């Protein structure tokens, strides 16, 4: 999961820097389906403390990338409650 978070942040940086103009352009360049890229971008909305816990190997019990791909609440408070 740490690799997925790092990848999502990297892709976001590539978009923000102008290296790629659109998600579609990024997906094409990476040879990845655009829907996958969009699902990965959801990881960028995780609360910072949750990201830190995942990166430190202390993520919430039972949390999987599949669950995160289904949807992440916008509210960091709600994320922590779940």
C-alpha cells in the first residue's frame, strides 16, 4: 500500500508540474488504464496521519488498497472513524 500512495503522490506532482496536462495524458504515458490512475488519485485525499501510519507500517487493521479504491470519505474525521 505504501508503494501505491507514493505512486499517487508522484503522479499528482507530475500533473501539477505540467509534465502531463491531463490524467489521460499521464495514463497514456505510463501505459496504464485511466480509470486505474483516477482510483489511485483517491489516495491523495487520505488524512496525513493515516498516510504516515501506513508508511510506517502501522496502518489501520484490515485496511486494504481494494477498500481504498472503492472510495475514501472527504472528511479526515470520518476517515479516522472508519
